[in-house]
């Protein structure tokens, strides 16, 4: 019996994609990724801030109305929690006032590569770093154009290997039996083996990212939550087979990657390490001083997202991190939640007096939360210092960050990080506030936390 996946390679319009005649649609801006210059709008905002010295409430969707919400090139290749709104990066890249056409743009907290993709669509070179290997893999794939003919051959090969596969070896996925029914696991194991047999790394990684996006949809976890959470009693997941889900995801992802091939002057994306506190070149050497023209980044929020837990199923299925490696990976990330009780009293100074005072007050009520946010600021200071080091004099840093509520008190991350940067030789030249209608941050973590409903976008310039 032929499944939808078995028939896919025979019916997908690869020739139409190659010739630009495919009926599969993506945002038309993909064909001309940067159709307008934002210099005038930027100048108006800069002038207003210089005069008033007050943050302006704006909507980046309205600032770049030609960028519609929805498909745009490969942005939606794979789901990822708390993704940056592409409009923000697009606005600051749509001019040559802040950064030259031939300069590098860095995101030291790349996530799944929103800034990196917008950067290469602008024709510039993107540098990206992230602690999460899944985020780095997604970024690498979504910023790489792939020949449609080679992709068609890979689809046919995966299809045939899946049909013939009798692989039974289970992956090291945390709580595998809890999250996957045996029938689903069997199909995913065969798909995984078929993809892993591809010799070409670029094609294999594309298929792996597509497969990763399917594992969560095929699981017993509720898609309404960014982290794996079981369906409630009486609720069930979609009963489509894993192969059929892969078919649907593959068709969509091929169209998304094809959009990159429509761009005449696509830039390149280059990894810059796994730790924002130690940026490196592709060869593992320290990233040179003053080598970056601009930085655009949305750092992790203090205890606002369980990034490693959200990616845990994919990390196991892709052999990126074994189940017993999830906690060590979390320990390497900034903004993590878990610390030993013995370490709660040992926080240290953040270097910001009113932040230290607030943390001391929080510690009287909840030492664990005080440890989380205090360590977050200390580690963010190291990451920001590294970013400033690689930024050229006169270069700009676009910081996108929201404020938390910790034990009923506002934790002003935006103010704290701004003060840190200003203490490192940066000058704030613009401050904006954009509401968050839906970006994966509207999740109340526990009774001591609150919803993040808006984020600050702060533009700072490095003193010459």
C-alpha cells in the first residue's frame, strides 16, 4: 500500500520550483527581500528619542508593513520557542545608516536563526552562536540554499530506504515510551535511519530538521505548549502516521528553502561558537576584536523559557544530546532555572546596586528565584562584554529584551542590561517598546512569575 510519503517524490513539482513556476506560495517579499529603505522612519525615531529621552511605543509590524505576518523564505522551517519577530531585524537591516552593505551582523543568542536569515536576505554575512545544538542546526539549514535537483534525488532515496527499512534500534530519547506510541516510534525509527544514510551533509541536515519538526507533532505532547506536556484526559494527538506528517512537512520545507534560491544576492551565515561569552571563528579561534558591524539579538529571558526542555525530544531523536546530557546542557545555558540548594546563598554582585537590592529582597522570600535571576545578570554581563569586544567602534547593538515578574516584583532586565552596556562604552540612541501579541512568551511559569506582554528594543552605539 502506497502512503502519501511513498508517492511524494513522484508528485512534488520540483521542475516548477526550479523554473519559478511552482504554485506553492511563500511571502512575495522573498523574491525581493528588502523592497524598501527604513532610513527615514529610523531618522524620525532617533530624532524623537534625542528630544524626549523617553521610550516610544511602536509596532514593528506597522513600521515595515510590506513584511506580512506569515511565510517568508525559510523562517518557519522548524518551530522554536520565543522566536524573534522578523520585522524587528528587518527594520534595522533595511538601511545602510547603521551598518554597511559589506559588514558582518552578529547574533550571539541566535536561537533558530531569525536574525541570521534576515541578515543573509539583506546580502550581508551573518555570524551566529547559540548553546542549543538544535538551534544551531536549524539556523545552518534555514540559511543554506539547496539545489532542487539534488533535493529531489534525496527525497527519492529517503522514500525508498524508508520503504525497505527494518530498523528497530530505539533512540536515546528522554521518556520515550511516555511521549511516543509504539507504532509512531517504529515509523520514526525507520525514517531516522533512512535520513541518516544520506551521504551529503547538506541534504541530510535538511531532512533531519524536517524530521525533527515532525517528531513533536507525532508525539503525545500538547502542541499548545512550548515544552512537552501530555494531553489532558480525553484529548488526543493527530492520528496521522509519522510518514504522512513527514510528507506534509517536507513539502512545505522544500518550498521554503526554494525561496532562498530566488534571491539574487544571498549572503552567507557562519557559526560563531556555542557560548555567547566566548565567540569564535569557524576554525575555533577567538573572534577578532572590532570585527562585527552590528549586533542584533534577543537574549534569553531570566527564567522565562525552558529552552532545553522544549527541545528535548528533538535533541534525542537527532542524536544531538543523550537523555543524560540534557541537564549538563542546561547548565551551560544562560537563563537556566535549576541550581543546587547548596548554591542558593552564593549569588554574588551583579554590578548594579538597585538590582542587587531587589535580588536581596527576593531572596528573603524565595532563595531559588533570587539565585536564578542574580546568576542570569552576572552571566549576561560576561556575554555583553564579549559582544562589545567584537563590535567595531561606531557599531550598533540592537537589544531586544522583556522584563520579568519575579515574586510579584518587576525585574527590569531591559534596564539592567542597558546599564551594563552603557558601562562598557555604549551610548543609548533609541529606546522602543513593542507589545507581544503572540511570540511564545505568554506562559506563566509558576505562581512566582508573570506573563511577559511587551519587550523593549534598545539601540546602542559603541563609542569611537
